[in-house]
C-alpha cells in the first residue's frame, strides 16, 4: 500500500484516469473508453464480491451502472480517484437494488486472479492473498463480517482510499479504515493458523 493506505498502482493511474474523464466530458469517446478500461476490472471485482460467484450477474450490474455513469458524466466533478469512488457508489446502488429484488443479503464471494496481484513487497493484502488460491481467498473473504468484507473489497480491489470508500458505504473514514484493517488482520490470522 502507498501513503494513506492507497494502493500505489491505483494512485499511479488516477492522473491518467482524471485526464480521460475530463476529455470524455467534452465528448471524446476514446477517452471514455480509456476511463472504462481503467475502472471496469476493479468495479466488476467489487460487484462480484457483493452479489456472489456469478460473474454474469456482476457484469450485467456493471453494464447498468455504466449506462448511468455515461448519462450523468457531465455532472461529475472531481479527479481520477473521485471518479473511481463515484462509479463504485453507482455500482453499489445497482447491486443493492439487484439484491433487494433477489431478497438475498450481499456477501463477498469472488476475487479474480488479476486482483490478487497487489502492489508492494510488504503489502498486508498482498501477503494475505498471495499465499492462498483464489478459491481459498473466496472462502475466507466470504467468512468475514459484511462490513469488513466490503471495506476490504473497496480498499484493495477497487483501490479507494478510506474517505472515498467511506462515501461509497455511507460511513466515516475511520470506520472504513478499522473495518478493512480488522478484515485483513482476520484474513492474515486465518492464513497463519492454516499455514
């Protein structure tokens, strides 16, 4: 993790994302495609964590979210990191709508292999997830309390900092930091006990 708990990879792309969003707001379709390419993998991973193993459902919800994002893009104000948070908020609302229709509770379920490639040689999430298979990661994250699982997904998979993740969840940044710390600590403890 970089300074402030923000993943270095996400922070490095925020500048490129912010520039692409600004050009997309001026009507540049290629710039919108760049923004989509930078945001979509983390967004789908987050949605899979919310709605379960079925990747098609997560993709469908992401598509609904992107329609809303494209429609409201002119109203967005902010930088690349703000755009990731804004898109995560929209996607979360669409996922919760889906879950209400299905009458099931959100549960963390899936991480894709590319999401396991976390930055930094001493990153807590990297150390926790690097030593286990994707299936084991899914089982462990699914076993976390919902607030911890969602905080871990937003901070690690989507790459949001604590204030942005807090806005998505409607919580205080300190509560999100605490939930993600406890979730990662619990994952590390479970891995230590299993190893």
